[in-house]
């Protein structure tokens, strides 16, 4: 095994918020994203991270979108009941939380893509968690901070439940890459009472033996969609949830030329299934069947917005190269 694992990524960020907005951690401005186009899992963790724990928890943003405000968010704050009761939050409809990955923020494409898929289909509360204050740091530091962000999300949802009565069994937490481990930790903080917890290509580097990773017990029903799980990929290679879908084998995707595209395909596919509920996986008996696309077991829909979804096992789903896949 190589002592040093370096993953190369081309990071394309559209409509990115100026990094000065998150300057409590970094003063390098726009050059931060220009510098981090390669990352090393052996980079040192920020020694001040532990001192920033509480600061991180209160620096993240919870941004509410509903059919009354589908494009312009309302900010919700933990321990501030008025921010919730005076908002458009409706405890009578399901609540969906979306969490971006490393180097992401509230403007990352995953957020409007999944938000719009849901709001175009049904009346729900969409809460986007922006944790860019930590996500912009080097990868090992971001990894180290994931449990704290996740537990903070759990505490926020507990406060939301206390203020509005919004039930946990009508909540769906959706996280991409490092965000998958964040929603896992949030569900764990709430004792696995969340209706659904979905990991979209949960991050792999530094998570294989990490006890804080996404687990099958983090929600009533947990699901993972794998699109880039390989030794040099960004996703985790093995099953972590009640149901794990390995899209086109789970390593690389048709139409993609690099790992960033393969990795992002997870949230693109998920958003498409919210709209169309059209992709169906076939259950596999073992990983060899996944590798050779020989799964012939029972069928199960991939993704979608069904809060009462159930299932267990590993599945393969084959898709096309372009939306809606």
C-alpha cells in the first residue's frame, strides 16, 4: 500500500459565494479554491479545530425553501424559536434536509437541483445546510469536523421538533460525499428515529475504518447510492446502509471522464428519481455479481421521495449517460 494517497480533482464551482463570507477560518479569499485542486489524506488536521467546535456549530446556516419561497431562502437558527415560527416552515408537510460535500456551499449545484425536484413535485419544507465554514478547509480537517457538524444538525432538528412538533418520521436527510456522513451522525444523534437517511456516494477516503461514518442504523430506513467507489475514487467502496445501490457497478459512470463527474452522478441520479421514480435496481447475492453485472434478484426502486420506503440488501442499477438517466 502506498503511504501517500493523493486524489486529483478539478473543482468547478459555479456561482460560488465569495470566501470572505467564511473568513473566520481562512483569509486567503478566492485563491482558496484555486489552491485546493489536489488533496492529500495525510495533510495535518488544523490544530485549532477543537477550539472552533462551538464556533462551527453556530456558523453553519440552515436555509429554508418552501413553495411560498422556492428561490429565496429564509434563515432558521437553533435556539431562536421566532426564526422558525415566523418563517414559512410548515410542520404539517414532510421536511427534507440537503447537505453538500467537501468544498461545497449553499450555492453548489446539488442544492437547487434536489430542492427543485422536490418542490416541483410536492409541498415540502426544504432545509439546506451550508457548512462551508468547515468544508473549505483541507480534507482531513473537514473529515475531523464532520461528527460535530452532524451532531449539530441533530440538535437543530430536535429544536425544530420541539418548537413546531414536526415529527421525525416525516423527515428525510440527504447528504452527498462528506455530507452523507454528516446526515448519518445527525440521525445517530436522534437515536435513528428519522424516517429516511440517504447517503449519496458517501465519501471514501479516511472513512473505511472511521467509526463516525454513515451506518445502517442512522435512520428508520437508510439508503446509499454509490457511483465512484474505487481505490482512487471519492466514494466508499462497500455497503453501509440498509439498502446500497451500486449504479453501473458503483465505480464509474457512462458519459463521465473523471472522478468528479462519477462522484457527482450520485446526486444527479437521485434528483431524477425524485421527479420520475423510474430507476429500478436488482438485488445481488454478493459483490462479484455487482462487478460482473449479474444481479437477478428482487427489484427495488432507487432513491425517490417515499418516506415509507423499506428494503434491505445490495443492488445494481444500470443507467443511461444523460439525464434523466
